[in-house]
């Protein structure tokens, strides 16, 4: 009875509380996330003329992206590197995730934590570590020459798209292992046993039971790895050098060096458009999978 | 019994494939940890450049790093920025997660989208867009701007951790407190807050670490202020110095110890109530 008397006033009170709980975060996101993004979009339609911004709306920056080989090549190279990194990560991550989920036994928690621990150190330090490893006088080169295996340092280790790719794989492999682990972990051993009882070989059981069930994990991991890899700046700048730019480096070049903010904004918008297109395609595909 | 034998027939494998599996896992974990080990090794080597062979074990670089005023002041800046970020990201994220987890309302998907979408935006783009915004209020450029940027980056983690914690919350405890006449405020401080402590700690730790190590966004909005990652980045332009290895080693030891302790503590806390009940 007491509860009934209270309901009216406390419902109202809780409604106020709910609004008070959500209002700060919504306001924050609008002011410091939505507004800046909208501003970025607006900037991309302005143009830099004689070091001053011309506020007449124009598609000049977007056209420039396709006519300027430096920018266009940066975009292409970024996509290539991101695709390569994603594929290598998938191939490297799958056996690891499978091992942790199915073979590790009591080591499972420890192995999972060990995947996450490198994240507790700064991203920039992890990139720096690869510079130490791959540099002209770095760990690998000086180690090989100590062993007498090389006379001259291997130059192409550092400052190449390969170095960038290694750094990106290192940085984002854990992001691939974790969702894969979750999806493989859900595959029950009894399902495999059932397949084998029905006469399937272990290999066939794997390809017809385990693998199809972890395709969602593979896709989620791929999407995140690709998104993180395609937009990264620190690793290509530290390890890839300035010869073959990636899109993130081109964006910083526009902003910092050329002071061409509208141009940099347009490049950023193209990067965002690519990411959004991939996300929307994946979400559609996942829904299709649910329906089928 | 039948189930047990069936399972073992699936997991049985030859020693060779077992060995190959373990060797592969060892290789990949080596890949994860060799860079970190290399940083630490070179921090103790007596040579001026971080190269092999390692010579003359020394702690000189640690002394030099700790005596380096620029490095130390950037370390202090990073620390307080990360601390303020952790507190505010927790304070803003926690009530929002409570509402999202406990109250049905229209437009919830939209609010989730608004909160989570920064995850998919490259951090560099977030930094650039904030810089464009701060151009209209230049007094925010600098440490304040970095705090704002880091809160924007970490709110999504904060809300997600609290949200999953509050979804699994025993609402009967809250209802019991309210039925016994406790006010909303008292229920919050005496029931919800103690039960949410592990989640609060987890969020503060994660947001602190993320802010402390974050470089690219801070770099864009920093103005003349310097965080430790920015100081490291700047000094990398002048070549590799073992001093960076020394400071990196110190930070890694501290952050890995803190995170491990907190993880351990959280595990114990989350186990304790279930054992009691």
C-alpha cells in the first residue's frame, strides 16, 4: 500500500533522475563530438586560396584528391596496407584464439591476460620499440651483423610499407584475437563430438562445425583491425618514413605543414566515408546472416 | 560418462600437433613481448645509441631521465591530465550507464550510437575536429583541451563497462533499500556505490591508462603544453636516446604492476559476494 502511495511522486522523481543522469553525457557528446565533426564536414567544402580560407562552398578539395597523385596514391596505399594487415592478422590470430579457447586448459586466463598486457603500455612506446628493432643500427641489424650474417645493415627493414605493416599487425593483432576467442569459445565440444559420431573426420568437423560458427568473430575482428589500421598515423610516420605516405600522414601534412585546413578536412571526410561504408556493409551482412 | 569419453576423443591429438601448436603460440607471444623486452634491455646498456651488443650494465639513463626537467614536467602534466580524465569520465559515464541499463525509454539506440561512435572514428580525425572547434575558443587549447579530448575518447569505454556491470545488477537489493524507506541518494551511496566499486576502479584504471599513453589527439590540441607521449615524440625527432628507454621502462613497470594488482583485486571483489551468497 505504501508503495502505491509513493508511486506517483517517485515515478516523477525517477524520471527527473534519469534525465539528470543522461543529460551530461548527451550534452558532452554533442558539444565535443558532433559539433567538431560537423565543423570538419563544413571545412571540407571551403577552400584555401593564398593562405586564406575562401568561404564559398566548393568541391575543389574532393576533386583535388583524385587529381593530385600524391594524395590519391596515399589513399590507395593506405587501403592496400590496411587490407594486407587485416588478412595477416586474421591468419595469425585464428590459431592463437583457437588454442586459447580449446587447447590451453588451465593456462587460458593467463594467456588471455598476456594478450592484453601490451595494451597497458603507451601506443607510442610500442611503435618506438619497433623502431629500435628494425632500425639501420637497430636490434635486428646489429644482431645479424654481430652474428656475421650480414656486412651491410639491411636498409629496407625500416622506412617502408613493410615496416609499417609489421608495426600495425603488432598493434592490432590483439583486437583480432579477442573477438575470435569469444566466438570459438562458444562452439561446444559436444557439437564436434556429435559430428564425429556421425562419421565426420576431425578436419571435416572443423570446417563444417567450428569454422562456420566463428565467421561472425572473424568479420568483427577484420572490421576493427581494418578501421584502426587505415586511420593510424603514429606507426606509418615512425616506421614507414616520409617516402611513401599513407592517408593519415597526408592529412597531417595538409594540416601542419601546408596549413591547408579545408584540404585536410576533405581527406578526413573521405577516410570517414570509407570506414562508414565498410561498417554499414558489415552490419547489413550480419543482419542477413541472422535472417538466414 | 558417455559425454566425457566423447569429449576426450575430440580433444585427443598427436604429440606432434600438440608441440606445433605450443611452438606457434610461443612464437606469437614472443612477437608480442620482444619489442617490450628490447626497450627494457637497451635502458640498461651503457652505449649512447640503442644498438647491439649490449655493453656495460648501467643505470645512468634512469638518472638522466629523472634529472631531465622537460621529461619530468611532461610526466607530471600527463599524470594530472590522466587523473582528471579518469574522474570525469567516471562521473559522467556512470549515471548515464545506470539510466541506460535500468530504464526503458524511447531513443535508447540513438543515445547508444551517440556515445559509442567515437570508437570507429580514427583518433587523429577526432583530434583534428576538436582543434577546429577550439579555434573558436583558443583559451581551451592546451592542457584543458587535452582533458576534454581524452574525456571524449574514453566516455564510450566508461559507459560500456558500467553498463555491462549494471545490467547484471541485483535490482532486488536496490528495491529492498527503497522499500525500507531509504531515499534515492541514500540507496545510491549505501547500496549501489559499494556494489559498483570494482567497476568504478576498472573504469578509472582503463581511462587513466588510455589518457596517460594517448598521443595523437593530445598532440593536435596541446598548443604549447607537453604530455609525456608528446615529449617522447619530440625527442624521437632528434634520434633515439636510451633516456626514452629508461622512462619507458619505469612507466611500463608502474602501469603493468598497477593494472595487474587492480585486476587481481577486481577478481577477488567480484568473487566475494557470490561466495557469501
